[in-house]
């Protein structure tokens, strides 16, 4: 178990480890305040572009559902006349400079999530360690009129016209403390300054929109065949997940009545052939994000579970109006 994983076991409560780490959290909080103040004074520069930038992020460490939401927002805004493109840090990839991502790009080069976005949203995608360089490349090479940043709420150098914060309805904010004593990258008061709050799972609170992520079908990694998940009922299955909360994926399958043997890996795990059981009699089900890294050595009984993301049309209407109003105002 690495240090990060060890700390996360304490983030849902306050115990002796919490008190030991609290001074570091206080120092971290002061750094956040000073940094934000320097941006406000103009000591640190904020970049703006000809196209508006929409940032989708969260306050906590780990995945809260940003990427599924980015995909659905890109689809919905394109249907409303926008020409969106997506920028990402490309976490887990090896590429150093700005890199254009397509459906066929090697995920070990650019990260798994950018490839998934390029496939599912069918919009231009560019990754770079410095997001400003990704925006530059995206605007230079494509005809997009809207940039969606997958993550980046804390990347203050990235000028934005709209901010969306995603809230995990399963884990919430843990013990409510800043790193490293808790899971927060920024204080909870930061939510008061975002434009839209989206809660994944659970009951949305006042002023929040809901988002649900479900599954009903799977795609074969070799043949491309698609079948309903109920067709796997009664068979012994292996469920593989290298995401922030593997249990969420496993619970989805169990709730459908499937009998699974769970194999959990760390988020953004770089899968190799030996990681997944080679048992012809036991089909393997994995997340779509993991599947993009396993296709090159996939077996005939490996399947990617397709996500079905649902957000209210009111959210898209609100966002569309907000983007148009602020873009025209600038």
C-alpha cells in the first residue's frame, strides 16, 4: 500500500492520524489563500482566449465523475449549436508536450480518460501538462468555439467564463478537512463561487443538479459485439476496475444480479497481460476507461461495460444560456 492509499483510509473520519496531519493541512490552506490572493492582485497572470473556457472540476482528491459529465456536456452543447473541444492534463500518460488525441491514440501516451472522451464525445481533444498550452493547440488546429477543461478547478492560470463543480454523492467531502488530513483540495466555501454544482448519485441538495451513471450493456473488446448485461446472468464473471472507487463499479454489476469475482486496481492503472485472468470459461467485465488500455492484448471474452449518463435538460439549458450571456458580455 502506498502513502496516498494509506492516507485515504483516514479521510472519512477524524482520528489520531487526522490530528497529526492537521498542522500540514493548515499550512496547505494558507498556501491556497495566498496563491488565490496573488492571482487576484495580478502578480500571477490569468490567461484568456478568444473562445470561452468551461471548467469541470471537483474539490476532492480522486474521481467524482468529471469525465462522464464532460462527455455528456460536450454532446449536449454540440446539439445546441456549439463546437466544443476538450483539454486535459492527460494524467497517467507519458507525453510531455501538447498532444492531439483521437479515438485511436495510444492511452499509455496520453492517458486513458482523454482517449475515452475522444471516442465517446466525438470532439477534438488535446492534452498537455500545462493546460494553457493544450488550449493553444486546440484553438490553432481546430474550429472549436468552446473549450471544456476536464479538471482544472484549481488551475487558476486558466481563465474561465463558467465553472462546474462535481460532487460525489457516495463519499461527499469525507471528514471535511484539507489535504493531507482530509480529501479536500480547496475549502468547502469554494463551492459558493462556482456557477453550477452537479451531484453524482444521492439526493441533490438545493441549488444542485443531479447526475446518474448506470450500465445496461457491454461491448466485446475483440469483435465489437454489444450485448445486454443480463445475458451474463448465472455465469461466473471476473470484474476488473482500475478507477478511483472500484466498489462503485462492482456494486453496479452486483445490483444487476451478476455473480462476480472482483479484481480492483489503483486509479489509472497501467494494465498488462498478466493483470487479468486468462480463463475462457469466465468472461471479464471491465470499465470503459480501463478497456482503452487493454484492447491491444484483449481476449475474446473480455467486455467493456458501457456507461449510461443521465443529466437533466435543465442543466444543459442553464449552461447554454450562461455561456452565451458571458461570452457576448466579454
